C-alpha cells in the first residue's frame, strides 16, 4: 500500500480509470502530456524572456537618461529653455518606450518637461540622484504599467538632474505575444496529438475489439469464429493463441457432444430394453404362469369336489387357496411390470389404478388431479416415461417420506405436459442425494425426462415435504397428440 496516498483515493482512481475505454485513456494521456509540456515550456519561456527584457529595459533607461543628461548640460548652462524643451521632445519621440522626460535644477525646480496637461504633482520628488551617484532608478507603478524612472545628475548635480520615465508596456506586450504564440502552438500540437492518438488507438484497439467479439461468439457456442490477424506483433501472437484455443475448444465441444449423444443413445437403449423385457415378462406371467395357475386351481377345485369326505380335503382346500393367492400376486406383479391398461386406456387411467392399488396396500392418502387430458393420448414413449416416473415417485414416498398425504397433478397443454408429485413427508437435503451412488430412482426420473427433452426439478427441505416437477415438451413431430375417438 502506498503510504502517501490514502487507499480510498487510489481505489476511487482505479474505479474511474478502469471504467473508461482504452481510446479515452490513450487520448487522455497524450492530451495531458502535451498540455503539461506546453504549459511548462510557456511558463519557463515567459520567465526567461521577462528577466532578459526587464534587464534590457533598465539598461536602456540608464543609457537614455545619461544621453539626455549629457545633451541637456549646454541648454541649462546657457538657460536656453526652448532648446531644452526641444531636446526633451526629441528624446520622447525617438524612443517609443519613453513616457516622459524632464529636467530639474539643483533646487528640484522643473526647468522643462514633456507633459502636455501640466506637470504631475510629487513626480519630481519621486526619484533623485545624489550628487556623487551616476544615476538612480525607481520603479513607479501606475494602474496599467510600470515606469522605470531614472535620474542622472547634470554636471554632477550642479546644473540639476535629468529624469526620464521608461514604460514596460511594450515589454509586457512582447511577452504576452510570445506566450500567446506558445499556447497556440500547444493547442495545435494537442490537435495533432489527438489525431495521432485516435489513429493509434484505432490500430491498437481494432484487434482487441475483434478478440472481444470472438470471445463473445465462443461464449455463445460459435466455435467456427476466427479472429483476423492484423499484425505480427504481440497482439498478432495473442490472436494466434486465441484462434488455437477456439479450435481446441471446438474440438473438445464436438467430442463432448458426441459423448453426450452416445450416452443418450445408451440410456435410451437401456430404458427401451428394460421396458421390452418388462413387457415380455408381464406377458409371460399373464399368458403362461397365470394360465397354469388357473388350470391348477381348476384342477384342485375338481379334486376338492371329488373327495368331499376324503381325509386330505382340508389340505386340498388349503392348496387351492395358496394357488389363488399366488395367482393374485402374479397378477399384481404383471400389472406393475407393464400394465396393459397403459396401452389400452392411457396414462390417467393407468395411474388411477396404480394409486388405487397403493391405497389398498399402504396407509396413505393419495390424490390425483388430471387436467387437459380428456380424450387425448400422448405418444407411447411419453406415456411410458411418465408412468414410470409416477411409479418411482410414489415408491420413494412410501419408502422414505413417512408422509400422510401425497398428491399427483398432471396438466397437459398444447406444447407441454407437467407432472407434479408432492408429499407432506420428512423431505431431504437435495444436494446430498444427487451425487450418491446406488440411488438411481431420482436419477432415472431425470434421465427419462431429459431423453424426452424435458426436465426434472426437485423442491425439498428436511421436515417440509418434497415436490418433484417434471416437464416434458410436446413437439408436433415427436409427440403428435392423438385424438382418441
Ligand atoms: N419423497 C421423498 N421424501 C423423502 N426423501 C426422499 C424422497 N424421495 C427421495 N428421497 C431421498 O432421496 C434419496 C434418493 O432417492 P432415489 O434416487 O429414489 O434412491 P433410493 O430410493 O434408491 O434411495 C433417498 O434415499 C431418500 O433419502
Ligand atoms: Mg427410489
């Protein structure tokens, strides 16, 4: 941390500097430097120029006044006021910086002057040169200018003193003109600097903006995007690296898609094989085992009728009852494996019967609400998947939830079918479950939903029951709604 600048200001600076784009930053730096340089040079030149010019001004003041004093000696001595006056006028006219000139006698009485509207009061006392001094300069301030008032004694003061006022107006004018010129140059250089900065940032940012576009395209899954290589500099190398990265990402994505497709195919194959196998076993149980058991029961019945008073009659009755029970169990098993009602009467009826069976076997309330499915048959694969999903949902409720009530809600609209399986049981931590091995029920529900381009959403919290939301889209090509006439 910088000990001299409080962190707060540094942070603020970075927030502001970080928020503006590169173009503004570069233009800002160029402008700042040009202005700083321009102002520093202008100030320095102004300082040096005014030192030199004021030094020259004070030398001039002395030189002009000495000249005046030398030339004024004769007219003073012969008391030629006209010549003296003429001399003063000439001096003033010949040197444009001279504001006034006058001559006083040793008693400080003004002998001649160049003022048109009368000699100003106190001016003669404002400066004087002692007899032994060669000259003396005083600076008089007026509202618009400074006047270098120089006094030079005439004949060592015995004939009086020559005085001359030299204005700095012209010096100021020159300094201001030079300053203005330098500032104008600064502005012109700034304009050139801005143009150069704009051009430079365009060259610099063009490939960067391309990279930004590419990153966005890749983010949207477009791996065929390639960034144009503008130059062979660092950005050019970055472009190459970026293009190779997009290529690698594209390959990885293609591999991922391929893997996902094989997984989907595999899962689909497994589920289909499982369904087919269940169907086959159910058919076998129904056609063969049930038939055999029925024959057995009929045989036992005949046997029972034929030996009304036999010793073994009770045993025969017992066996017939066991055979009857087994037939019921086989029937239940066969229905659970693949209810023919699902194929014959459709999903709502199959689920209704499944629920009725559960109600008989377990002490739980199960509600079923179906909307939008009157006279509608969904495609077989969707019906099978939803039946299995409801089956697994209910099995979980019985096995894990300890619930009093469960409800199943099925809503079919033109573009999707929604199934909600809810219970008021003990709930569970969703994150703990989905990654556990050996628990394939919820995973199976999700797989079945995703195979049909649908999705599973689980809402559950310990102590607050569980809700499973399964949504499956009904595409016209894959799931034409079949009117059941
Ligand atoms: N309705 C439910 N109520 C409470 N817990 C549930 C419910 N459904 C699932 N769970 C929890 O989620 C876990 C995973 O369920 P699942 O994937 O079907 O596997 P399994 O039933 O074989 O344990 C269960 O072990 C259970 O802890
Ligand atoms: Mg389960």
